[in-house]
C-alpha cells in the first residue's frame, strides 16, 4: 500500500523567554525572568510602559521597554487598563514577543526555551505517491531555535543520535525556514 501521510504541528513556548544580561547586583552575566508585572511612568501626557524582569540570583530588576514616550491617547484603553492591573496573560504575551526583545537589544536565552508541540492535524492520502512517505510540517510562529534532530527525535520517539543517523542516510530530509520546518520521512523508516 502506498500513501502520503501529512502531520502538522505548532511549536509554542510554554513560558516567557529568559533574558541573559550583565547584572549590576551580581556583577556578572545572569538570567532574568519575567515577573509578570508592568511599570508605567507618566510625564505630562507622555507614557512609558515596561515589562519588569528580575535577576534569578539577587532579584535586581531590568525594565524591558514596551512603549516609550507615547501619547496617552495612542495606547489602547483596554491595554492600558491591563498594564495598570499587571495582567499576567498580557505579560506572558509580551514575554514571548521576539520583536520586543530585538527592539530592546536583549539577549534571549535560546538554549533553555521550554516549548510544546501541539498537533494540528493528520491526514493520509492513498493516491498521492508510489511509496510510503510522511511529511511533517512544524509551524514555528515564535521563531524558536530548536535543533531539527531534537524535534525529529521528539516526534518520532527516537534518540537524538538515531535521528542524526537517519538524517545522514537521507532517510529523513529537512527543509526549514524561520517560520516552518518540513521533515520528509521516506518509506525506508516507516
């Protein structure tokens, strides 16, 4: 029997990114975690809004700029209320926004990102090809930097070394961009 099996996943971080930066309290490079709190400063009709990060060792804080010198009318009323109420869900959303970290020139700890793979759909097309092939597409909307062999091992229930061997033998091939990872698994593995 021949078929094309298509499986789609979405890779989602399970918590805010951690920032690596020099800590004036510790005197060395440290990890800063999202506190889930916002700091708002008003100067006349201009507002500054920051997401507060805290050193894991000494509890020194770092403010990640969300809005800087903005007219109070340019910030949506609902968002402003959520900033004032230290809305944890909003803090998590901003804590997963890579553009915010890039804008602030903040170094994200990419080695220790916790994520989950959510299966979106699985289909089998028995008329699509002459052999048994599986196409796995992983949507990466947060642009997480996870090694491909780690993802393959996780999805197929293999060890990383087994995944590396299958990639070397070209039983598994990978095509990736920042937003998508496509993994082709040939009939030799299935």
